[in-house]
C-alpha cells in the first residue's frame, strides 16, 4: 500500500522529521543534509581522473612529436644548406683537385686564395687558406666524384642524428674550370 503524507513536523534538535501515514503509523525518516554521497564523489573523481589522464597523455604525445620533428627538420635543413653551399661555391671554381672526401679549388676573382671543403670530426668545414668555417654538423658522409669528360662534380652528403638519417646526392657542372690537377 502507498503511504500518504499527511503531516510533517520538524524536530529542531536532530533534523528528524516525523511522518504520519494513512495508517497512523509513526516512523522516523532521516533527512540528508545538502551535499554529495560517497558514490557520487567517487564517480566524479573517476571521470575527472580519466579526463585528466587523457588530456595530459595527448599533451605529452604532442610535445614528444614536436621535439622529434624539430630534430628531424634540423638535420634535413643542415644537410640541404651544406649541399647548396657546396653547389654555389664549386659552380665557378677553377684549378680543381678532388679527393673522395675533400675538394680544393680556386675562384676566378681571387688569385692567391685557396679554398677547401672537407669533412672533419662530423662537420663539413670550409677552409679559406687556413681559416676554418663550419658549414654543417652531424655529418656522417661527404664524398666527391669527378667526371673529367663532362666536367661534372658529383657529391653526396649524409647527415645522421640519433635514429634519423638524411642524404642528399647532387652534381655540379663546373663553368670556369681551366685545368684539373
């Protein structure tokens, strides 16, 4: 049978309401204070922890991906800058001497200066007489190949950084070559 609420009386001392029902039975009902139950708090904390872990997992994944891509990009740019520099320098070279890992040359405008491009201690070094300039770092391979018939100098640069490897192979047609020693 259903209960009908006929009368509510409040006892001011203990927050207990007396309920009289249709059958005139008296029973005590505890009225909860305003707040959350333990189950509600546990559910809310569980959802918050799941959201927190998801957000921070995505954040750390993004930071890690950014660092990896930045390192890879740095290696690629480093190798490409070195290849562009060597191409520009050697295009108008004269009096060329080629080894497998080093090239020496002179430029038409400079009568007394000797230029050298070589790999030394994992870096590509550009020497003007005895003054050293570093062009690129993290270089694993620098090799030159000379074709005297076509006057084409081919070279390969390979950069390595931790797990990544990036290589560039290109050729330069020498415009001002007078003689080859």
